[in-house]
C-alpha cells in the first residue's frame, strides 16, 4: 500500500514525517525540504525507544531496546505521498514505516501486529476493512474544562455552535485525504464525534493515527485543547473509539447476508426495531430500539414473537447480548416493561 511518488507539493519548505507509537500518538521529526530526497533514500534516523515510551514519555526497557544496548536507532521511511497542510502553509505531512538497523521491521512496532494479522487473513482469501468513529473532548486550554454547557448530543443547534472548530476539522482533514463522513456533538458538554469512512484495515489504522494528530493541531489553532482520553471527567460520558469491521472476498462484503434489520410500524411510524446477526445456530441481537409507547402497544413483544416463533424457527438459540448499563449488571431501563 506504500506510495512510490514522494514528490513534495509546490511551495513546501518543511515535511512532518511520523508514525504511531504504542498509544497511537504520532511521533517523528520535521525535516527541511532540502533534505527530503536524502530521507526518502536513506531514511530518517531516530531511537527505537520511540516504541518503548508511555503516555508520559517515560522510557521502558524491553528486550529489543534498553539501557544496556544503548537504545539503538531505527530509520523512518515515507510510505505516503506528502500532502500540504491547509492550516500550516509550506508544511507537508507524510506517514512513515519503521525499519531496524538490520533493514527488517522493528519487532516492537505496533503496526507490525496488525500487518501480521492481515497476512493471516490474506492467506484465508479475506480482506478486512474497518470504519472508525472517534469521540473526543474539546476543552479550554487554560481551564481544562469544556467551554459549552449541558448535554447537546446530536443537537444541530449545538453543532452550529461548534462549527467554528468542527467545520475546519472536517474540511481540512478531508482535504489531506482522510475521508470524513460526518461529525456530531456527543453525550457530554465539550464532547464530539467524527466518523471516518471504512477502508482496508492498515490504511484505516494509519488514518486514525494521523487523524488524532491533526485534530489536536486544528483544535489548538482554534483556541481549544483536544483530548482522546477514555474518560477525562469521571462524572461525564466517556469517549469511545468504535471500530466497525467487515470481511471482504472477491469484492463482496461476506457479512452482508448475515445482517438483518426488522422494524415494527404503527400508523406509518417505526415504533420498534432490532438489528440481528445470524450465525449457523444463533441469532445475535446487535441493537434494540423502541419508542415510549412500547408498553401500551406491545411493540417489542410483537417484534420478538415474530422473530422467534415465525421467522427463525430453525435456529436453536436467540442471544439478546449484554446490557450496556452498570457494566452489564442491569437491564437497560428503556427495555423494561
């Protein structure tokens, strides 16, 4: 999937070359355009300790890189054609791969873990594609707190209030080649979500690393600090990183025939519905939804009666899955009668 043309865009004076560390933080170096041809040919040397540091930049000894062996170097080589950053004129960005001093992949490079799994899938004749949904908080850099107030999840009013920062994030990231599908306010003040279109798994992973990096840059440009921490505020909604997987063979999604959607209508309105995934013997419930009149209408009773007793009588098991309330220890209140 590596590019072969690493020509710099016209007017470039600096190239940011980097890749993801163990925590998905993009790390690397900024290179003057005058040295770019040399980097493309010989690589950019830096310590392999890049893959042995934690979120606080503490360096951990590993069998591959440690104090005793002097934290040996590795080299970064570009794998994507540099693209101009619209918010930083004269600067281009390129994604890199890591190569050890032995000219082999670096064993502790997390990207290699995914590559090995994709090689296994390829031997099975399967291509894996992934779509990513990333939630994050936009905070006041001075206070570390959200600037907006209240829960405005999916509110177009809240979306308009955040457009001065989310608009540039969507548009600029699209412009550098990461296909953003949509954005929305999420379930807490200051929390938002941006969705990236699905693609081949390794490309999708590289895009996520790049996305996180440039979101932080763009947020800073517009007076915010972006954080992808799982839960920066204990009492508020946590930020998810949702990955949607599909398996492809001969250009076709081989999961497509196993996924079904069933809805219940009343007066031409959907009053209940579910998404199911079919395996050989089991019907797995993926999502269940209903309106507030479910008790009066019996819409969920009707839905599951039809599924269990009429449509899928040949199946042995019906799996309702796990509640997402109180770590699965409580039935979702919206489903109680």
